[in-house]
């Protein structure tokens, strides 16, 4: 297991990741097709690479195809090839990805983006090992192992008519699910250290250790972009931070200063979110990030109050001194009995309102609401019960 972790970059000690590695070891020596599921950034391609390199096809071609990046009008030609003159621009016979991967492995990422008509032809490959080039009628045999990945709920797509049921069950024979990083927080320290060492070695720089308190903050975050987001954040802090140790204050500073941190690792200090997203996504991201920052403030205030209360109990300060002590932490004095609000709304009110608005937008669909808010359906149901939201 340690060898697999080091060789393929699958890092973690959680039960969830151990189960993934165990599944890889079991299925890799076979030729059976595998469906790899999980959110964006959880490492689906790493799993596919590991399966290929542990298989008897390891010295044969390994072809990666992002189904979502190929226009629907050309994807069949890209996958299965075409005959000269079969369409405008087809000036010569061309092999597709399946022929290029013959005797090897093909990894179809974002399989849920395949057009329905292409899904029919993929099913033929799975069942008979045959492909037909665009513009030809005679099938030809290929020996290719198919690994597919998705960050979508294919079962839901089947119900909505966007994915073929027969192909779904054919792919789902063996499946490996990669958990979100927030569901295996105990792996975050190992991953963060790995990314810090990796970047230092690659760029011939001095390693910067992360203090335990800084690591606690990293563990507390939800990392909606999962491992990819954590890696890019670590690399960015490494590059921009001048000190030789990453302290808790450093992490807080970068979280606040770069509230616009995104998966690609790009920062734009003028905007808190990427401006190439649609308006709804930008608005939602702004609200969620502000909620996160507010929660951080509330946690800090709770700690201050707890410390002052302990000092009061021990007789180290008097009751009259408490307001003055608290005022040192804020530019604007805190008055006795004042409730911390944002535009007369508490964090709970803001969160409840956001959930209600999103539910209304998606006509009560829990699945779509959870996806839009980037939380699990389980968390959404808990919030609905907590806020007594009827839907």
C-alpha cells in the first residue's frame, strides 16, 4: 500500500482512501471496465493511472480523453476515427482514440458529457469490442480496456433521459468512488506536507514547515475544489509567503486577502471571485465566502470571550475591564449587549435565506439545491431540519 501511495501519488491514511487503494489492487489485474466517480479535484485520473500501471497492459498505450472538452459534432470521429471524404474536412483516413489505445487502456473522463448517439457506439465497444469509423459500415475489432470517470450522478442522468440505462449498468459493474476531501479531513496534513515538499523539491527551494495550528485551520476548511484546490493553495502560499515557517496567522491572512482563491490557483485582488463565471455562480460564491469569513470572525470572538471569562473566574480581570479588553481587537468599540449582525441579519438568517432562495430557484429539488450550494444532500437535509424549512 505504501508503494502505491508513493508511486502514484494516492496519499492518505483514512479508511476511505485505504478502501480505494484496496479496490485498485483488486481490479487492476483484470480487464473489466471500471467506473470512477467523485467530485472534481478528488483524483479520479490518478486512480485510472494506477489501475493501468498495475495491469498487464502497463507497457501498452494509455490514452486519456476528456469527453466534455470535445465538441459533440466531432466526438465520434475523435473516438472511433473516420474515412476520407466522410465529411467536410476529412481529407484522409484517420484513426480514433480507440484504435490508438489498441491492446492498452483508454480513460474516458467526464463520461456523463457524451452525447446519446455516441453512447450507443460506446456500448457496442463494451459488449463486442468493435468500432465503426465515421463514413464506414464495416466494424473492426479493438482490444481496449475502458476506464470511465464522472463527477455527475449518472443514475440521476438516466432518470432524466440524458444517459442510457444499458450503458450505465454496463459501466457500473465495478465502481470506485473517491470521497470528497471534507469527508477525509485526517488526510489533509499528509497531503499539505506532500504538496509543500513536492513544490520545494521541484523548484530547488527550501522547505517551509506548516505549524500544527496552521494545519488545524487547513483541516477545518471544506475545500470545495478538493485535492486540486488544496494543492494550489499550498503552492500559492509557498511562493508568496516570505517567512520560512507557515504559521496559523499566515494561513488566515491568505484566506482573507485572497478570498478569490480558485481551483486554477489564479489570484485577482481586484475581485473576490472569477469574473468569467455566470452571474448566479458569482453571486452564490460571494455569499458563501462572506459567510465563511463571518464564521471565522465569530470563532475568534468566541475564543476572546472564553479567554476573558476564564480570566474573570480566576480574578485576573474585573467585570468593568472586559469591554475595554474586547475593544482592543476591533477598530470600532463593542457596546455592552450589542449583537453582531450584518445589515441586521445574523449568520443563521443569511444561511437560511440562501437555502430558501436556492430551493425556490430549483423548484424544491434537493439534489440541485445541494449541488448549487456545493454541499452534500445529507448536509442540506440537516440544515432544512435545523432551520425548519418546509419544502
